[in-house]
C-alpha cells in the first residue's frame, strides 16, 4: 500500500475534468484531505488505513461533499480564524483548529491564502523527497481561478512564491495530474498572473473603465463558458493594482492612477 493514496471523486466543480482528488496520507494516524464526496474507492482507503484526521485545503463546495460522511471517528481540523466558514460549508463542527506550521498526522500545515481566504497546503516528507498537497493553489496545465470577491491576487502570488521557495519535489493538486516539476510550474503560474496583471493595467491605461471592458481587452482567448470566472479574476487584479497604487478602482470603475 502506497503511503499516499490519491482518489479522484466526481464533484460539482468548474475544473475541466469534473473531478476533485481526495488524498489519504499515511497508514496509521492517517489524514484524509479534501473528501469531495463519499465513494467506494475512498471508503476502501479509509478502511484499510487508520484514519485519525480530516483536513481541507479550503472550503469551496467541490472539496467538502464527503466531510459529514467521514467526520465520525476522525478529528476534524479547521484553519484557525475560519471555523464559521468551515461549519457553513460542511455542516460539521471542527474538533480542533490548526495554524500555519502545525502538524496533523504526518502533514505540516502551510497557510497559502489567495484562491480562497482559508486555503492551506500540506507538506509531507516522503522517502523520495517532499510532497506538498496544494489543493487549488496550482495545476499542471492552465491556471487557477483567483476571483473577487474572496480571491486575493497579492496573497495568491505570495503563496505561490512561498511554496516555490520551499523547493518541494512534487505537488499533489486537487485537480489534474501530479506535478513533478514544482519549480517550473509555480514559476509559470506566477508569470501567468503577472502577464495578466500587465494586460489589465494596459487595458485601463488604454481607456477600459468597467470590468467587462477590461475583461474584453485583457483576454485574447474565447471566454465562452468561463467569462464570469475571467471577470472575477480581472476584478481581483484591479484590486491588487489599486493596492499597489497602479490604478484607481472604486469597486465599479477603474482609472489610470
Ligand atoms: Zn477552490
């Protein structure tokens, strides 16, 4: 039995493959991460291991569907300061809170806000190096939604840099394949954001004022089906640009600073 089990779960997700990967880490004092639903495969991993803990990378709906089913018999951990959000998303009262740097079973908690305010990653030392369960922080291909109102672009960039600085050997994301080149992938995601930020800034400087006009100007690709996500991402970029003093933004309209 592998120390880390990765179990794809069908979930109501906007991720391209329609699935969220749950993970079970360890054999004893094991940790269940992101039970997106209850499935036979997850039941099997749950039963063959001594699962003592349940944690989430964050409380978005496509990560929590199985929390109530698997909570019994485990210690349920929520990120400190986000207990109400945890309760609202899962219907389960957390037994404990954890903070950045705490240990849960064999995992180390790494607060990585940005995609969601309560986002955390979990590092685990493996015989072949460090793996980090990154939730929705990173994907092997494409990019992650960091959308207003709850997405925070500056925090997201800091979180990407933080994990890159740790220099782990593997990233285990909630969506898409395992990432074997963390440094390259995290650098790609950082550059992707900075490139988009530049496009948003240039769109405002060229006269775009409201988020729809900025979205039209800042994206070249066809946004059919994902326009709402792109627009929310543009607003998150505008909020960061305003905080950096590069644009003026009143929540509805942007102007050059
Ligand atoms: Zn998410």
